[in-house]
């Protein structure tokens, strides 16, 4: 669970770094994507705790890719990639 919390903090920082310059991805959409990602991560780790390290690596890779994003659209893309990586 400690790994999960570290990942969640990293993702929250990613979402917080995105401003709402583009109307295509709203604050509400970001919040929903964050919830979806958190739920998917919790489900994956609960289902198979042995995959926690692998999931953490995937999440960190996507987080690093989108670190310093400046638009909500980029943050939405990051969440979409994270959800795909977690469920994949």
C-alpha cells in the first residue's frame, strides 16, 4: 500500500501541474480520470500484490513522460495512458 500512496502522490502532482488552457479536457474530466486511475490501481494491486512493483514502474514512466505538462489536455492524455498501462 505504501507504493500505491507514492504513485498516487506522483499522479496528483502531475494533475496539479496542468493548467486549464485548453477547454477540451476540463477540471471535472481530470478529477474523473484521477478517480478511475486510482480505482484501477487499487484493483490491480489488490488482485495481484506481486504486480505492484511492475505497475509502479509503468506509472513512473508515464508520469516522467508528462512531467511539467502545461495543459489539461496533456494531463488527460497522461491519465489515459496510465489507466491503459494499469489495466493492460
